[in-house]
């Protein structure tokens, strides 16, 4: 009887292991690069949001100061003079034509 030649090549286990390791290293490297890019984008977005928070805090501070101002006598007096034309007792109102 004749022995048949095996057309399949024998795969060296060390070569196969090296192939698998190189493939894994390639995949992991790709993932690391993608995660690094995503991390950079998120850090930039966080910086933008932090700037917006600071801007809104300053805006809130200004609004709180304005709220305190509109509760003062000076503001009420200015409003009464400007909008309603009121004067204090003893003052004379001059109206000019433009």
C-alpha cells in the first residue's frame, strides 16, 4: 500500500503563537490609540463646559447684584423719576422740548 502524501502543511506551534501574539498586539494598539483620541476629545469638551460654568457663575453673580440693586431706595427713586416723572417735594420740574 502506498502512503498518501498529506497535502496539508504542518503548522509550527511557535509560528502560530507568534502570529496570534502579533495580531493581539495590533488589535490592542489600535484600541489604545482610539481610546487616547476619545480621551483627548472628552478632555477638550470638559474644558469647554468648565468655561461655560464659570461664565454662568459670573452671570449669576451679576444677576444677584442687580437683584439687590433693584431693591434699593436709589433704584426705586430713579425709576419713579424716569418712568413716571415724579419729583420730590420742593423740587421744580423743567420740561424741555426737543
